[in-house]
């Protein structure tokens, strides 16, 4: 695929980018590909884009790349296929170049392992090494004002390691793809033996030499069940306690009609719906994504529990209808404080590690936007107003487009932070950049004509 990408070389004296993407996870990677596909089709009018990523290299949930864990979405929902099946960045092209296309077909599965899909992401990201400044964190957004209008912004960044010298990049548009941040139980802080699942593979191997271990895993969703299975399998002498408020793990609704909520057309329906209908749709279909587990994994864990009862050695303990009330950090472990929801009984689990599979929440972009945030419009609940093209609505004197790659569930629906519509969304943002550039050029031409007395 080398040589297939063109993100737009700088020409002339204008050093302003058409787009700077903050973060280079799957969302902004898909956007980089959409821009590259456009530039290949229309090389005379390329978009110029660059990206900042605080990680030292591309990485997507590396701490949960568990052996054997599969994707929850079809390989056809890769970074491009739903937008353009002919793109050279498709998962099928990746398989062909890796020499595994026939082998994958013979699996008769739509769901690659998470490790393989991550390798696909890395394969795509490698094509944009020159456009991504890795190891840099965006620290400030400075509006650039001319004649009373905000016509651009300066993106200030600093290296995450080494000298902290500032770098500034000017752009007409931003794509904020800073991902999600861990959601923690109230009053609980992460520590040496209190982990979020995002760090599971980074932290757990350090405990391999310990004997008679106990792990406490808090949560009822897919990540929680996967963490339970991984710890139980990896530490054969350890007790693994699963703590959740439900009676049991609930299966994800992946039936064909319910899955329509992940279709690109569903975003249109959701966006145009009245606010009460939006709330209803999120409630109706939360069981397609939130606090649910793949049915095969549920059955596997149940079989494990049953077989251990038969053998009289129960290492996997399902502490259902319970809730974590607190965690006490210790020098050689952590104590999880648990309360039964049915009896009110409280007890402690002394653990080598407490693993919090408690999900994520979107990152509010306003602290990063700083002074610029006061020009962004909000709704009656204080949430950012976002147009259909994923752009924050701003005051009339703002010409800069701020596009959100996530954090728009209230306007665009349940797929806001998921992979399902990522390819289509990147195309919509690319199209919006092109339309807005054309409109700006037309305004400039009209202004020149007025200034010259032509109209």
C-alpha cells in the first residue's frame, strides 16, 4: 500500500492546515484515510491535515488485547468499507497483503480477534507516520482573530517526554478524537493494586510469581467478563471474585433488527428525532452495547463455575447482587469493601488486585478548547450543540470548524463512541471540510469583487 496516501503537501506561503486532529486513535485514523482517499481522487485540490498523538506509537486498548478475545463488530465495519469498499485501506486488502485472506475466509467468521484487528489498525496507521506527531500532547487552543472573526486556531503542543518546548500548528479546523477516560466508582482511586481494565495486561504479569492469589473484578459488561476469564485462566491457583449488582451477566442483543441501531441511517433518524424519542431510543437499545456480554462467553463462565462445584474446588466466585462500596489501598494488595444488595451484609475481600471493569466516559473537549469554548453553543442541559456533520455549533463570528469524534451520543446516538459508523462518519467530516472550504473561497471571491467595485 506504500505510496497510496497523499494528505496534501504544503504549497506556496500558506502554512495553515485544513485540519489538525487531536488524538490518533481509530476515529482520526479513519479520517486520515478518508482525506487520503479524497486527495488520491482529486490531487489538484487536496486537503492538508496533520495529527497529534500523546502515545509514543499507535495503540488501541492495548491493555485488553487478550488472547482469543474477538471483536464485537463485523470485519466489514473496518475503517473504510461502509464508506468506500474500494478503498485500499480495507480489512480485506490488509488480509491479502498479510497473506491470510484464504485462511480468514476458511474460518467462516465475521469476527476477527481483537489482536488481529489491532494489527490491521497499525497497518493502516503506518501509512501516515509522516503526518502524525507521536509523543505530543495538545495543551492549548488559541483563537486567531482577523477583522473581528475567528478565522483559524493555533494548536499548542508539548512533548510527553524530554524537553517541553512548545510547538504551534495553525489550522482552519480541528478534529477532536481524544477518546474516552475510565469511569471509576465514586470515591475509588486507581493505585498500584487497583486497576482499570485498560491496564490489565500491563499490570497483571507482575503478579505471576505470587501464590494463593485473589483477584476481585468489579463490573457486569464484556470487559468485566473477559477480565474474569483471563485472570482465571492465567493464574491457575488464584481465586477470582466477580462483583456486580445484577443477578447474572446479561447477553448482548445482537439480533438483526436490533443491530439496525448501528446502521449509518440510524444516525440520521436519531439526529432528527425529538429529545424524548432520543432518550427512549437510548433506553430501548442500551442492551446492544452497555453492561452486556457475548453469549458464548457467558456460557463458558457458567460451565467453569459448575465444573468447579462438581470438583469441590471453587476458584471462580460470582458475587451477584453486590456492590463495591470502597477500596482500601495496601502495600501488598487492596481490600475491596462489598455490600450485598439483598441482605445489606457488608464484608471485605482482601485481594492481590482489584480490577475495575466499570467502563468509560467521553472526554469533555471544552477544557482543551479553553478560551475558544465560550464561542461554542450549548443546549438547555449545558451539552454542546453538534450539527449533523459532527461539528460543534458556534457563534456567527467563528469560521473555524471543531469536529467531535465521539462524545455526541446525545445528538448522534449510541454509535458515537463505537466502531460501527466510524468509516461513514469520517467521510461525512471530510465532505464537510470540502464544502466549508468551497464556501469560504466563494465568500472570498465575492468580497474581492465587492472591494474592486465589480458588484
